[in-house]
């Protein structure tokens, strides 16, 4: 197994949240100037779902087993639905999603995609699953520890609370598949 980029994980975070990598690279803090408000949270929520749609779609094509391909397709399908729920709510509330100015997570996602696109065979499967475990763990931590306490709008807060169990289910499914990789 390759180290470094293969173990890349994105941690959703702003204003005290972090973008991290499971490699030897140091953890970087990302702090937007205006702070964490509902439009920023909606933008990050949208990006997080979009990114997992992309990694899921890649796994649906490149996975070496039906389980990996099916898991990737499920991620793409589930996150497409959740992203649309967020976009519909933003439209209803007339909220314009505003990503942070220094959105380092976008660069980290691009690097993760480049790594996954380059990986082949079982190395791809393992890198994908490691990424999904770390990614979903980070998303859950950010949703519970940073987003929910910062959200002002009750409908947005309700949506985030509604989707946390789905993120948790994805984390557990990815971990089960990853555990089977070692068998």
C-alpha cells in the first residue's frame, strides 16, 4: 500500500475547523475573515456533498468489486439528494451560498481526486475507502461540533440534523468495507 496521498482525508472545517491530511503533512487551519454564518455553512455543505458525489462516481466506475462499485453509486445517489435538499432550502430561504474566500478544502479535494484517479485496482479500492472513512468522520465532527452550534436558521439546523445519521451510515459502511480489505 502506498502511503502519503493514498491516505488523504479532507476535514470539513472553518473558523476553528481544520483541513487535514492523514499524511505526514501538518494540519492547516482555515479561518474565513467574516466568520461562520448560514450562507457560508450552506456553501460548505453543498461542496461537501458535491465532493462525495464525485468520489462516489469515480468508485462506481473504478472499483474492483461489485461492493465497492455499489457503495460508490450509493454515495453519489445519496449525496446528490442531500445536496439538492440543501439547495432547495437555500432557495426557499433566499440564502445565497457564500464559500469562504480561502477555501483550502477545494484544493485538498482536487488533490484527493487526482490521487484516486491515478490509483488502479486494489490500491484504488483501499485509497477510496480510507478517504471515505476519514472524510465522513470529519464531516460528522464538523456538522456536530461546528455547524450545528453556529447555524441560526432553524430549518437549516433541522436539515443538518436530519442528514447526520446518513453520513454516519456511510462512515460505517466504508469502515466495514475497509476492514474486509485486510482479510
